[in-house]
C-alpha cells in the first residue's frame, strides 16, 4: 500500500509523509501516474496469469520489465531477448508492461508460456521517457 498510496489517497498530499516527499525535476503529476497505473492483462495471456498468480493477484516470485514502442522497434526487440532469456534459464514468470498501442502478434502463450503481457495506457511524449 505504501508504494501506491500517493496515487490512490486524496489525503496523502497533506499527510506528514506527503509533506516530506520531494519529487524530482522530471516527475510526472499525480493524475498522469494514476492513469498509467490502470493496466490490464492481454487476453492472449490470461491463462498464463491464472497459472502463476493466486486469487489475490500475487505470485511468490517473478521478473518484471516494461517498454514502449512499436512491435518492430528496438525496445521491443530488447524486451523479447529478455523474455527469451527468462524462458531459457528460469521457471518463474515474467511480467512485461507495455506502454503503447500494439505489441508483437507473434508473442503468444504457446511461444512464451511464462510471459504475462500487461498493457497500460501510452505515455505522453511530453513525459520524455
């Protein structure tokens, strides 16, 4: 709860912790961060999610990555290499958060049975991320 309280609680900013918190010069505003927290599992990977995550939404251990970009972009290719590595050397799932519009159609649960692909709204270009 502590990690997300600033984005979920209207009272947090006026709390002692909120008064002490100092955001960096490139910080996104709270409304933008709240929007980016709205995420959903890609329908192609719901079975994988169900396999690794319990009813409360937790798994004992997983790898996590995020990227933004088109399906044939550089960051997508680097992310796919990471996904391949996890599949080669680990038994744990990998959650990949995609901040964008489309993901590679060739990413399937059959090809990557430990991948849980999660979508989030695209980041605005003004975020410089």
